C-alpha cells in the first residue's frame, strides 16, 4: 500500500498524477480495514442473478471470425505524446 503527495494534471481524457513524495505503508495494511457495502458483489454475491461463470457462450467466438483483409501491418494506432 502506498501514499502519494503530489498534484493531478488533466488534459482532455488523460489524467496524470505527478508524485512529489511517496510513502510505503505496507506495514500498516492490517490496520486499514475497508468495510464491505451492499454493492460489493465479491463478498456478498449478486442478489437475484445466477453466477456469471455458468452462462452458456452466445454467438460466434473471437477465434472463429476470419477477416482476410485484416492484417497486423494494416492496423493504424493513434499515437499519443505525453509532454
């Protein structure tokens, strides 16, 4: 667990945390209890719905889709400059 002092910079949809000081709080993990709430589905499960791992697969699997014109060399990735 870490604590950070610093500032937050936002530009468009990008958020940067500029850390000025960092603290290692790993030794204090046991004293930090997070209470579980009604929305904590990991601890309480989802009320009224079956386990999502038991749902049957629907539609075509990704590996069964073949597009002959789609090749790794033709993909264009938008570059980002974080300055």
